[in-house]
C-alpha cells in the first residue's frame, strides 16, 4: 500500500507540472528517479538485477536510464527517427502535397456539402497512414479540402473541425505511437497494423465520418452560419491559390513516393513474402534512396539533391529530441511506478475487488484519454503509460496487444478534443476561428470514436 500511495502522490505531482507547461521529458524523468529512490529507501524493489548492477544502487538508477537511451535509440528510436526524416523529405520535394491533391480531386465532383465533409474525413484519415504528422496533414488539407467545403456552404468552423480530426487514429507503420505499440506488444508492425489496427479503424472511421456529417450540419444550422460567403473566405482562397502557384509542380508519379514504405513493409512480412524481413527503418531508407533517384532525374543537379536530403537527417534529429527522449522519460517513470510496487498493488487490488479485463482496460483507457486532453498530446501520455501495458495484461491473463491497442488509438482520439494540441491550434489559426469553437465540434465525434474503440476491442478480439 505504501508503494501505491507514493506512486499516486508522485503521479499527481507529475500531472500537475505537465499541465503547468513544465517540460514533459524532464518532469517524467525526475518523477521516475524520485520513485526509484523511494523504492531503494523503503526496500520496495530493485532497480537493476545483481548481475547488471554498477555496484552502488545510486548509480544503478542512472545506469538504467543510460541503458534505456542505448536500446531505444538503436531500435525503436531509429524506426521513429527514420519515419520522421522520410516524412520531412516527402514534404520537402512536394510528394506529400501531390498525394493530397490527387486524393481530394474526386471530392470536387460531389455537390452535397455534408456528404463531401463526411467523405473528406475518410480521405484524410487514409492519407494520415502515409503522412504521419497531424499538423502537417492538417495544413495540407487546409490548402485543398477546406476551400472545397467552404465553397459548398459548410462553415469555416465545421470544415476546420473535420480537418483537425483527420489524423486522430494514428494508423500504420509511419506512426510513432503505432511503432511503439507494436514493440510493446512484441509483434511485427505489419501484423499490428493489418491484424489489429485496421479492422477496428475501419469501423471507427465510419462512426467518426457519420457523426461529423450530423454534428457539423447541426452546428451550422444552429449557428446560422453560411461559411462560403464571408470576406475572409474569399481572401483565404486567393492566398491558397497563390501558394499553390508558387509551389513548383512535381511529376504525377511523385504521388507514389509516400506510399513506398507501407508497400515494402506489408509486402515483406508474414502477410505476403515471409522469407524476407523488412524493418520499418530499412523501408524508410530504401524509400528515401528511391525518392532521391527521382529527384536526380527531375532536377539533374546532384549537388542540390544531396543538399536537400539534409532534411532527412534534420527530421531524424527532431524526432529524437521530441519523441525518443519522451519514450525514455515515460519508461523511466513507468519503471519508478513498477519499482515501488504501485502496479502490482493495483493489479492485485483489481483481482481482489473483481475488476476484470473490461474494467481494467477502461481504467487504462480513461487515464490515457484524460491525460491526452490535458496535455494536448497523444504521444506524451501513451509513451508514459505504454510500458505498463504488458505487466497489467499479464496480471489479467490477456495478450499485451489487447491492452495496448485501445490505449494507442484512444491517445490520438482524445488529443483531438484538446484546445492546446498542435493540430487544433494550427488549423484554427489558418481558418481564423477559435480553438475552443473547434473542440466544441470535435468533442462529440471523438467521444463516439472513444466508445467505438473501447467496445470494438472487446467485440473483435476478446
């Protein structure tokens, strides 16, 4: 019980500091270190096994953190960094924008505004598989789908709310959360995506799309907004057209470049060619060099192409600073909670009071959801608590993937209900609407999505 009380006190402190905008990485690191110190001080648990100890328990805490950096940067971290670097390069050469432009073209032929809005969500969520940045995708869609919706009569708020949620599910091998989830569940990323994510995502996407149709239509009718006739919208379209004309056109074949990593990962997996193994990082690097060859042919300037490839490494560095460090900090905090015995106490208490898989999963999902809304991030809460999933799942006698799957999907969904998350702020800024007006419109579709993910996990996989 002492370990649980200590864990609860430190967790509340950590949550408070993160809400107050203290740097999440260092808050989680310090929280984990404090908990590990308590574990040593009160004899609640060990930090490192005797055969891996430095010889003094005080140094063992920092040896544990060093080991985390070493293993995560070399494996999981490398995958995430390669994904981030490739995404930056695709944006640099115009391939991401080309993919978005071609994907939204069919929507121009439909004249029913809220049907286009509903379909636009499906298109955006599929694009998110290949363009993993929620903010980046959101801004690209503001250049393409937003003017279409506004011209059809959807309000700025309705169109922006739809666009802000297009990356809410964090699907596919290009998602850092999905890569971490697969690693935590100890399964191949292709198996996680096709065998678990995809089935649940299709159902959830239909629910979100349908709810957007009715919710945005209701809000627009209630507020008597027309969307397409204001002076602001006209000036926005001029600005967007100007940006499109200024961007140098790329060959049509460039729309295939962002798809290459997914094709490689799914092809060379247990799903198709099982004799050849394809790691996420390997797929990204192969795809990078294929894209580089296309750039050679297009620009015929080796020096310029090599110079532009620097963005790949810049993207990797950004992912290390923002994501890999957060994973290490989150796992350090999780280690602290485990070391003081808080997790064991929760599991044994749940078993004593008859908390089954359903209620424990609900508790974990709610923790992630509330944290994501408060923090304005899907990464921070998932990275902080994902490491606990295997232990909790083991105590309940279920596969870790059945615990980590709803946690991972819920993190992205709940993020889209926060007024301080990057994509909400970015999209609302371009649309010239309040972030709080957006979350009023995203809250209900995302609430339906949360319920669908939670219940769908049990109906499909338990």
